[in-house]
C-alpha cells in the first residue's frame, strides 16, 4: 500500500513538474526568448511519449513549432505541427496554424492543401478564410470571395473574413458590396485601423468624401505612424 501511494505521488509530482516546465516555456515565448523556450521544451519532450495517455507532448510540440516559426526554422515548424496532427487527430488547431505558416511563407498550394485536410475534421471558418487569402494573393478574386462568404456563413462575427471579402469585392469592381462588407467588419472590430482604412478607400471609390475622411481620421488616431493611412487622408484632403 505504501509503495502504491509512493508511486502515485511520484506520478503526480512528475505531472506537476512537466506543467511547470510548459508554463515556463510559454512565458519565455511570450517574452520573445524563443531559443530559451526551446531549451526548456527539449528538456521535457520525450518523443517516445507522443502517444502515451495524458502526455504533455502535444502542447510541448505545438509551442515548439511556434518558437521555430519565430526563429525561421521552417522544417522544424512543419515537423512539429504534422506530429501534433498525428497525436490529436481530432484537433483542428495544428491544421490552422500550419496553414497560416504556409500562407505567411507564400506557399499557397501547401496552405490550401492543409486546409482541405482540416475540413475532414471540422468545417472551420478560419480554414475558409485562409483559403480565401491564398486566392487573394494569386488574384483569383472570385474564388477568394466565395471562400470568404463561406467563412462568414459559418461565423457571422468573423471580422477578418468580412475584411477579406471587401478586398475581393473591390477588385471585382463591386464597390457598394465591398463597402457594406467593410462596414460590417468595422462594426465588429471598431478599433482595427486597417479595416477602417479599407472602409475609407471604399467610401472614396463611391465618391463619399466626407465618410472617407472620417474613416481615415479614425484609422489614423488608432495608428498614427501608419504611412499608408496618412497618405490616403492627406491625398483626399488635398
């Protein structure tokens, strides 16, 4: 009986130590100490425990992927996210983050492929948004619009997809609809300077100078060092 209690105590102590190590690694990541965070993770991560019940490896690998992302270690990023997908086959998170990583790197086909795999788990608005972003980058504006609209239908309060939809519609020459999308986005996120800037651009394209100036001024108050917003406002006033 004493031996059983001792073993249980050791297991609980080990779990507490691992949790503390993860918290330490997370704190270092949030402070921008990515290499130090990886060192803490490396001391705790045992690959043999990837599929052991209650193993901390999923969380450790997920955090490791983000550290490597910040450090520009692309292969390690992909490896850790893919392993996370294997450990938790029902989790959409590594699909979303790996797709965002590919999007940032300009690997649009890879980003879309990861999203398609993610759809086998869940019809996520974020995955549709990411696909929409890949089509925007490739100037496939109709397909971008369709994916942003799909994201909006799944989450009517997802301001990013309304902003993306507005951009796609602007390129398609549907200015009034674009303005409406930007207005929704700005209502959902009134403190987002980029959305307000886009709203101002759409008002200007509609010939509504007063509303455009108001949108640009609001955007500039939120982001006073933004050269694009400042130029848009000064160009309109002059």
